[in-house]
C-alpha cells in the first residue's frame, strides 16, 4: 500500500547537461578574494594580480613576479637537482611535476638583478612549487645567493612565499634554516643590506629563520605570515585566536613588519631603499 503520492518534481535525472557548453566555460573564469570575499572576473586582474577592493595579492609564480619587479635578471644555480634522501613515496615524480609547471629546478629563483642603476642579489620563492616549501636545494640556492652577495658587495632582496620545511626531506630540510641563517649573518657582518618582502603565505621554518632576519621587512597587504597554522595554534592553547592574528597588518602594528606595500609600488620602494642603504651602482 502506497501511503504518499510521489511528487512529480524536476530532478537532476531529468536534466541533460550540455557537455560541449561546459567545455567552453573556463575553470578559472572567476576568482574569489580570500580576504574580503569579493568575486572578481579573472581577466580583470592585471599583471600584479591584486584584489581591486582590499589590495590582497593573489599567489603568483616567481616568473610572474619577476616580470614587473626588476629591469634585468641573470639566473644562477640552475644545475642543482633535488635528491630523495628519505626515499619518500612519490616524491621524485612530484618534483618533476613541479619543475615542469614552474620552469624552476626548485622552489626559489635566485640570481643577480638590476633595478635602474642599482645592482642586487635577488631571490623569489615560488608558492606554486610544492607550496614554496624549504628543501635542500632551496636552502642551498638561498645560501649561495647570500655568499655571492657578500663576496660581490651586493644587497640582497628576498621575496618569501612558503608553507615551511619540506616534509619529504625530513631533518635535511630543517637544517637549511641554520645554514641560511649563518650566511645571512656573514652578509650582515660585512655591512650589506638585506631586504625582505613577505608575501602570502610565509609560514613555518621560513618565518622562523631568514624571513624575519632582514634589516628592512616589507609585506604585501593581508599576507599570511606566521609559524604554525591556525588549527594547530588553537588545538595547542585550547582557545580561538583573532581572525587577523597572522595578517601582515597585525605584524606591522606589533613591530615585526616595517611597512605594508602594494605590488605596484614595490619596485620603486625597493629602489629607493637600495639607494639609501648603500646599494651597488652600475
């Protein structure tokens, strides 16, 4: 016996999708700003890829950043290749995939650069390469960047973007923190400028070491900067943390960041700071 009548409603089974139409619609047609929630038509984003409402800088590759940051760049240490010290399952394939995607040998692009008449050693971490994680090759490239800068008498500009140490390399990854910090100290002892630009996200071991060792620390609007993630912090202290605790603006308020700078202003500001900081002229 049927107790209830079946309603004649329109269900998904009655609707035939137009697969050809679906294929014509790009997956990245719209982007939602993770900070202010504004939905943005992707083609409206310019080369700086920033939210027109709150100026948050979307995560971009090192190659995209390089296009508007300097006038000239000579890449270094492209021959270094990541190994698999722990024989971590799937790690070699993951490295090859990231290399093909970014055109980099690891998660940082390093070399000698020029902005107008100012020469500098430049490093740009790439969040699209395994989340900019700090591996052995990443650490070696940044260490060599500082060592060459010390030898050549150059200031260092480093744009950080990282999820922290690379778990697939274990203790070898963590050791890079101390190795880079030593090179930073030698560069500072020689009297040369080190300028950091914190971008979204800068977290983990990178924040715990060289990202916070600059003479001048800049940050992009609303960049996430911290050590542990929100969930880990809350589980540890057993209470909720403020929504803006790890925002660059909060770090500036408490003295950890010298200035918040929008992407379109970075090149000119860095140039001015290099002039004031005794940069190397052509």
